[in-house]
């Protein structure tokens, strides 16, 4: 089998392992009135009414699955997912909104959820289905913060090179529902959040901006973030003033809410990037590859990380000359500082940066058949219609024949166009899940 076929087969199989359908089948069990979610058991006989809310790229698919277990018990439900990610449900209402920049539907449907929560009481149960993308898809901004201001803040943060921790630190300040604030609307009902993580280390305060998780302090200084990314030059002075004015009140919860959080709120992660890394490793080993996991916490500027990874791979190949077949794996999520006006996402930029570095590693090109891919597990790399891209000898050859200079495309942040012309795009369509990104490299030593 050709390396390209092997790689695409691995990707297809791995993505199926982290779909809500697969995960719910493995992690959920209902016997009589007892619902078991991983190691947590819930006695449903103590619940009056059961409501379902949710937000994120996987929330609709999660709603589809939870109806299979709890359909007769669900009083009502509302979830918000990304345009094109809607799945069939019978009782839970599914609405769509924009991602990664909120739109009118984001706020309108988010307020629908808050209105639903207004009719709940102490003995009710709220099941919250949370996944990556929830930060943009579920949002009710603070008073006097307009949608246009919200869009500008989101856009600037996503393009300035800030990491997810820094981005969410700002987003929490201008939101009525992030950073645990949603709990004030769910209170005093019992709350169980079922979460598919898209964050390195599965930090509950970061996934979808932590709507049902509270912490005593912010890990990042707002003023330092503003200075680090020159936000004074990119945001209006009015928006900055509103953001800074909210810093003093960050996570100022009442003792009542803290006690409620400790006693009646559960946050349960049912899938994460770790599952993808483990599944990829298992599949590669079954195919006879020697597996080397470069990182399970991949982060940083995409082009710099990719360049460094090729150097690591080159060193490893040269140091292990007795091995014939290698598989290199990394999981996590990089960032891109957008300086050009091209089309692309962090995964196509990673792949293009890897290609550029490979050109200077004749030891790899001369001695190995290879393919390396970087993909977003949700099927959407940035705002493009691809999951990511791959690099192999044919892609490099095509780029040379078509006079495609990778450095020029990187300068314009135009990686999607490069791979569209060279033949390296990977299109999976929406996967209805989201556990960050995966980088997979297959290298087979040429026969001499």
C-alpha cells in the first residue's frame, strides 16, 4: 500500500475513535435509574426534571447520542453548534451560529439557553454538553459591549499570535457566561457537564472558556496580554477601557455559589487529544512502525514548531539506522500570527513550514519514502474547508514543477492556496468532534 493511502487510512480510523457516537458507547451506561458516565454514577430517581444544554462543535452530535440514553427523561434542551455541524435530534433543539467569530445568532441562541435555565428549580438536573468551539458559539457579552466590539476583540485575539489561555483570559472578562458565570444561571439545580476537551492538559477553566468551572484567580494579567500583543494599537480605546474595568471583578463569586460549585456541580471529560495520540500509536505499531511521540503538548507558533520537528525527526532517523519504518506523532495545537492576506489555518501552515524545512534536509529526501500530515480533528483548519495538509515527495515535486515558492506563500499566510495547487490538502468534511490537532509522519527507509 502506498504511504499516502496508509496515512489517510490511519487518519480516518483515528477520527472515528473520538466521535461522540463512539465515545458515548464506551463511556455511558444506563441501568434502571442509574446513569454511569465513566467513573461517575448518577441516581436519576432523585431528579425532578432533566434539561440538556450545550455548545461547541461536537455539542449537536453529543445531543444526538445522549437522547439515545435519556430521551424519555429529557424535559427540554437547547444546544448551539457551528454552521454545518448540526446532527439529527428529536427532543433537543439544535441551533447553529458562527465560529470562530460570534455573530447575531450566537448571542440570540445563547440567550435562549439562559431563558430555558430560568424555568429550572433546585431538584432539577442540568446536563451541559461542552466541546471545543464553545467559546465562540456560546456568548452573552457584558452590558454595553456591542456585537461589533465583540467581533473585533475575537478577531484581533485570534490573529495576534496569543495562545488559548491568553485569548480566553480576555474573553472571560467581557462575558456574562464564561469563567464559571453560567453557574449563576443554573443555580440551584444540579449540574453535570460532559466535556470533549480541545485544550492541552484538559484545563477545565479553558475548555469553552470554563462556563461551569470556577477558580479563585486568573492565571494571566490583562495588562500584560495587552502589552505583549500590542492590543492598544489594534483595539479601540473604548473596548480596552471596558475590558480593563472588568478585571477587578473577575471571578468574584458569592460564598453561596462557591458552596454550590463544590456540592452540586460535576465536570467530566470523556475525550481528549490524548485519545487520538494513543489510537494513532496503536494503529501505527500494528502496521509495523517504530513509534516516536515528539510531543503530547504541542503548542507555539506553527512555522517554528514545524521547523523544529523536522530537525528532531532528522536527528532521530540518523541515530536509529537499524530501524526501517518510523512513525512520528504529536498532539496539541499551534498558533499563527497572521501578517499576510492569504488563506490558511494553523495545520496547513504547519505542513508548509515542514515542507520548507524538508527541502534543506537532503538526508531525508534521498534516503526515505515519507509523508507528514497536520490535521484538525474537527475537520476544519481555521476558516478553510480542509482539515489540514500533507507533505510527501510528490507534493514537493509538484511545487517545484509549478514554481511554487513555499517561502513566498508562508510570508502571505497563504498555505491553503499552496497545497490546493500542489495537491496536499486533506478534506474530511465536519467530523462532529474536536480534540485539537494531530501531526503524523511516516518514514520508510529506501532499499539500497
